[in-house]
C-alpha cells in the first residue's frame, strides 16, 4: 500500500516507461492496403484520403519495393476497374488477365517474398456497387458465393498467398475453401472479414474505388442486409466462430476504433490470428483534424494504433502503416 507502493516510480522517465511498456507496435504488425488502377504512370491522390494514392502497375511495383525496405512485409490489394467493365455478375473479376490478377503478379515479380492478400468481393466489379449479385431488389447469397469462389481460385492461380473475402455472404468461407482445395490450392489461406459492420466510416474507401451502391429504385440503397448491425456484439462472435469452422485461417473485425470491444471479445474466444481494419474514415478524420491544427497527427496516429493492438489485434490493416513505420525509425 501507499507509500510503500508508488506506481509513479515506473513512469519517471522514458527509459523506465519503455522498459515496462506492455504494448509495442512494430512493422511486423501491419497489413498495407493498396489501391490499383489501370494505365501507366498513374499516381493519383484520393481526395478524401490525403497522401494516399491510386497506383498504376508501374507505381505499384515501386511502392511494394519501398514498403519492403521499410520492413513492411504484407499488402492487401484492391482494384478500381473502368465502368465499362462492370456488370451485375462481376464478370471482369474472373478475367485471368484482369487488373487484380496482373497486380498480384506485379507484386510477386517485384518482391517475391511480399505476402499478398487480395480483396474478394463483387462491389469493385458490380454495376450496382454491391458485394453480391442483385435480383428483384435483393442481394443473392448462394449465387454470389459461387462467383466469389471462382474469384478466389483465379487470385490463387495468379499467385496470391491469401484471399480476403469482404462480402459477408453466408457460407462463402466454406465454398471458397472447398474450391481452393479442389483446384490444388491447399496452401492458399483465407483471411475472412468475419465481423464487418455496416459502418458510416467507409465513405472515403468507396470514393477510392468508385464502389458505392448506386441510387436506383430497384437496388438496395445500402449494404445493411449483409453487413452487420453496429449495435450487435454476440452476433460478431457467432459469425467469427462459423468462419473458423468453415476454414478461415485469419479473422477480421472492421472497422477498428469503434469496435475495439468486439476485437477483445473475439480475441478472448478464438485461437486464430485476429486482424483489425483501421478504415478509411478513421484515417481521413485524423488527417483532416491535423490539417486544421486541432490534433497532433503523429501522436494521435500512434495512440490509435496502440489501442488497436492493445485490444487484441494480431494484424493491423492501416493506411497509416508507412507513416507509422517511418516515425518508428
């Protein structure tokens, strides 16, 4: 008891604080999201995500080499395809010469040891901006999962190490796992977006890929019939456990900061790696506030990343990865 025990002894200076620090963020914690576009010589800043870019394949090659040199060893690929390649069934997603497939090969050729994860969902390829096939005002579940399985096999054939289904269709993990096994890709992993909430924090991401749902009367106006209700807690555990039972190697909670209670709940329940996606809206808010001089960018960035890891994240998907690693020195 006080005065024999004084907790401030362990806070007196940076040396002792560093020595007893419980949570440390390192470059190995990060998964770096990258946005890929067609063309050549394209490095286009995303207006709602300052200092983050859409990259053509030549710039993608340069970027992954820089990431590797910084100690960042894993990327998560997303593609922005031209509107004329979009349809309701995501046909372009299955093109073995498509942008995603070429992006995978570009990363592997530039940096063979870089871990490549790929987004598996229809929204970048959908004329309606939904993660599934639309019919009669509904998002079709089983028909969508079959396309997602074909996408996953195509990504594996191109060289992806992990596929990352982000769609939240029921049963898609087992459908993908069986398809990969049938095609001989038993070593291709699955990182499932297991607890993905219908969040208002995704806006800048949808700007980046032009993947927001279209405003048409016969099409659902949002993604709430498949993404989770932000009020629900136990559902997240159920969804996650089902994905593990179906063959997921890594599970994910998305978004990050508003769902750290869910991260801890899941971390306490499962024995597989838990990823957390610090999403575009979380990134944009820090950037905007820092530009106004209302927050110290680097301090807030690191505090948020520490909070995500402290909550139980094994992997942090974050647009801050490069900034954070450079700050770490």
